């Protein structure tokens, strides 16, 4: 069943790419997914998160319940603290710390896919002055 659905989707995408109307429709579908945004309210604070896929939607939906101890820890941080978020993922908690506690945040993330969403989330929450993101690159010397 799964392989049949995959074949159907692959052939549908190829069919769309074969003409200008199809390419336009495909572009609209992709653009719609990339611009979906979820509003999250936690403790009276509004946050906006990019949700282009089911995993991002799940992260936004479970923001307040997935890691309550992290949110409690961030709530106890002194205002204006510096936070280094190593493995920031898409930046949910980095954005929260910057917005709620006025922290200066440095968010590090290895995945370019997560980094793209992290950058979108920083922009959506108007945190470009207080939150910096960086992709870390590691090179192994082992062969």
C-alpha cells in the first residue's frame, strides 16, 4: 500500500512538471506548505512557528507539554541572560527564551533543514536582534 502511494505521488509530480500549468500548481502547493504558521500561546506569551510538515506541526502542538521542565527552567532565568542553545532544532525554546526572558540567544544546529525552520521562526517572532543562529560543521579525520 505504501509503495503504491509513493509510486502514485511520484508519477503525479512528474506529470505536473511536464507543463507550465502543472509547474505553477506544484509551486503553489509547495509555497502553501512552506508558509503555514502555527500560533502558540504559553503563559500569556504569543509565539509563531513555521509548520511546513507534520513533525513541525506536532512540535508546535506539544510546545507546552513536551518539555515542561525546560520551560520552567527558562522561566527562572534572569532577564537579559545569555543562552547558548546547542542542538537548537527549529528553535522553539530559543525563541521562547528570547521573547519571554529577553535573553540574548545563540542557537546552534547541525541540520540545514532544521536551521532553515529555525531562521524562519526567528523572523516570525521578530527576534532577529536578540537571537543568532549558526550551522555547525564537523569534519572527521577518521577514514
